[in-house]
C-alpha cells in the first residue's frame, strides 16, 4: 500500500508540474493577444473607417505593412498554442482522457484596399485651367507656353523664317536673332529702329560701315500672351534693305599761278583739286627776291565749286633784297626704288647758300615712302644748299594697291624754235623720245643764243626762256609735249634812233591757247600805245582781270602783251556777237550779229565808217556771226593802212596762227596770194568802170 501511494503521489506531482507549465503557456498566449493583435486590429479598423473613397493621399505600402504585422502576430500565437496542445497530447494519462477538439482560431479577415486614382509625376507638364503648362500639375509652379516667333516681310507679309521654343517660361522673356540660322539674310532684311520688339544690342551695318537696322528682337511677358491652349505666336515685321545710291561728289580743280609785275611766271603753277562742296584754305608761298604786290592777298579760302576761275598771285621784285646773297636750288625727285622711274612731279627748293633744307615726301597713290638713314642713323631727307644745283632723290616702293601701267612709247618731247612776230620756224625742231613714265632732261645751255635764218639774225628771248625753264625736265607722257623757244629780231642792245618796234597783243585762255586773232601794233621806239580797249570780255570767255598786262606805254623793241580769258558755259543757241573792228583813228566798227537757231551759218558783215582824220585812215573790220552750235565758215578781217605823218601807230589784226602754232600747223602762202589777186582785180575793175563813165 505504501509503495502504491508513493507512486500515486509521484504521478500527482508530475501532473501538477505539467499543469503549471500549461498554465504558463496559456498566459503567454493571452499576453501576446492582448498586447499585439488587439491594438493592431483596432488601428486597422479605425483607418478603414476614416478613409474617403476619393482620397489618394496614403500609399498602399502602409496597408501591406499592417497586413504583414497581423500575419506575423497570428503566426506566433498559433505556434505557441500548437506547442501547448502538443505537450498535452504527449502526456500518458493514468486514467481515461477524453480528447477534446481544440477550437479553431478564427483568422482576421483581410480587407481589400480601395483602387487609387491615376496621378502625375513631378516631371510631367500639365495644361491647367489658366492656359499655361505647369510642371507636375501643380499650379504653384511657373507657367510655360509653346512660343513661336514668325519673321515676315513688312511689305508683302511673306514668311521669312520662324523660331520655336517649347515650354518656355514666359516670365523670363525671350531674345531672338533674325539671321542665317533662321534662313534670313541680315544684310537684306532688318528690324527697323522704331519696331516695338527691336533689340538695340544687335546692330547691322553695310559694307561702308553705315547703320542699316537691327537683327535682334526682345520679347517680354506681355508680348507672349497665351491662346488658352498653351501656345503663343508673335509676328515681327522685317524691312527689306535697299542701299541708296549716293552720287559720288564731282571733283573740282583750279590752278594758282605766280607772276611778277611783267606777268612773267616765277614758279610752277600749283593745281588744287577737291570734291564739290569741300572747303579749302591756301597760304600763298613767298619767293626769295620777291614780295607780294600791293593789295595782293597772302591767303585764300573758300569752297570748291563748279566753274571756279583760276587764280593768279602777283609779286613784285623786292628792292630790299641783298643782291650779295647767293642763292642755290635743290630739285627733289620721287622715284620708284625698284624701277628707278620717276612717279611724281619733281619739287624745287630755293634758299640761301649754306642754309639747311628738308626734302618732304609726297603721298603717292599705290606707293609707300621708303625712309632712308645714313650710318649714324640720321635721316637722308635733309641737306645743305650749295652754289651748285643739287638733285635729291626720295625713294618709294609699290604697295600693290595700284597696278603700274605697262610702259609704252610716249609721244615724245619736241623743242621748237620760233620767231615771235610771225610764228616762223627758224630752226629745225629737236625731238626727244622715250617710254611713258621715263624721265627726260634737256640742258637749256644748249639752246643757241642766236639763229641766222634767211640772212637775218634772231636773238634768244632769255626772259621767256627763264619762265619756261622747268619744262626742260619732266616725265614722258603718252601725248606729244611741245616746248616753244622764242627769238626776237634784236637782243635789246641796239637802239638806233628810228629803230622799228612792235607790240603783239595776244588773247589766250588759261592753258595758253589762242582764242582770238592776235593784234600787231607797229611803230618806232618811243611811240606811245594804248591797248585798254582790248580789256573786254570775248564771247564765251571772261577776261581775267588779275592778269592784265600793262595797258599803256611806249614801244621799245619787239614785245608781247597777253590778255588771259576764262572759258564760261554758254547754253543759249544763236545770239552770237560779231567781232568789233578797230581803226587807227580810234573809231570802232561793229559787226552785225548772225543768229541761226537751227544751226545754219550766217556771214553777215556790218561796217561803220570811222571819222575822217587828217593823219590817220579809218579801218573797218567786218564781224562774222554764226550759230552757237556751228563753226563760222568765213572769218574775214580787213587791214587798215596808215598815212600817218606824225609817227602814230598802226594796228593790224592778224590770224591766230601768228601766235605760237599748234602741233601740225603750217602757213599757207596761196591764201595770201589769192587775196592779193582778188584785191587787185577789184581795184582794176573799179578804175575801168570810172574811166568808162
């Protein structure tokens, strides 16, 4: 019995221990359920109740997370519960145990999450109700538009080019350049200065550097309105540029001559050229041994204009000049350093012997001046005046801007030897040949002092030779150049009591060409003359009163008096003025004016008999008139003879050929013979008729 009770006691102790273990497991399961599953279930239920069907603010990730937590908790509880049941089943009861089925644990029902409405990402452009695109569909982001800028021809409206900018933030504005990238030539089409979109920072200039317009436009927010569909179109008008043809100003030239009291040239003539309307200011030079004539301006200024008259500056010999001062000259030549050919007119420097001089370079088109130095680094442009004439050469090098002309044979230079009174050639001319552009020089010392012709001796006019001395050096040109050396019948040293003297009156234009027949006044030395009546204008020419010769004086040898004239424009047809005849008695006969507006020629001759003078015979000249469009056919002149017993002077009008002849001219003795025969026949017929009567 005792052993049996002991065994029962041990079984009861084991059973109590197992029951305590089961109770502990059950308490653990309850704790898990109370602390984890029930609160999560409450939160999940509350979340489902608070959700609205239209809200899409929570992520489905939260739902998944709750579900996973519930599943994990349920799994833990199930495992604990199963362990407890398994231990109970594993016991070997000492009495019959009725096995009860464990109640099924009801799993929480998984609720289905509501379907989410589609959403935009942060990189999507969404067209909103304000007509602009907003990033991510958020109206708080800046609005953008698809902007198109069209450039059109202002006159025709034709589309010239377009610029497109998608999703452009219009608040920032926009700048567009209308150039080749858009298919637009900015030299042909430009934005005008008054265009509302013009961008002044993009100016366009033509090839001459003149502003023609602009090629840039600048648009602001207000310039790019929306069409409500996210688009904006701006139209900019461009003007087609047409270059205005600006007429090239016409060049105008005039010359300035320098003469002494005898109208003899004392220096080479200067030519001034400028564009019409351009201003000029000239200071007249001073020459050693001369001073400005009384009343002569020392400078002039003005504006270049068409039809400008040439200018003559008058000087007189300066009596205060010290004759003991010796003068020297330097000729400055301008030479191509490669060809050694002169490329400009030489300059002359005249100053006292021992004085320093400076040879100034010239600006010559197509050439650059080559400055030269000696071993010490001093310029070679300076020097000292010496008693002997010097030549100073300045070198130039072609810069390739002007192609030098191909050298060709020039017309040459011819030196003629004339008797001044009747333009008789008294010696064979001397001709110099050379290529165009080459230099020529002839020593005037080789000009003969006297020439014997047909038994008479002619003497060199040294004063005239001095005035043209600069013509004996120069450059060959394409045209023939003639130098006329003049001789007289005496050399001014023979003064017999009844020496024949004469004064030839010449009428020349500014180029030295005769425009009217010369007049020869003959007499003896000491006879008085007055040529003031010739100081008048000639049709088509205006007398240059700045170059008047001495109008009154006495004959002394064989001399010349020259009236210079300036050609004027004459656009009127007809209305030509006949020449005025002159007689020795002081009376003037006026020729009728011939008018022919159709270009015909009138040879009307008018005469006016002079008053009878016991000493002088009157002379009438018939004037010939012609249309202004044609050359007169006849140009007759009558010669008055004188029965002067008181040594009064006679005036004879000669042809223009009695001046210095032009190239190719020659006298025609047959015309003279024909005139003599005609006069003799007329006189004989008149005598026979009178005798018969």
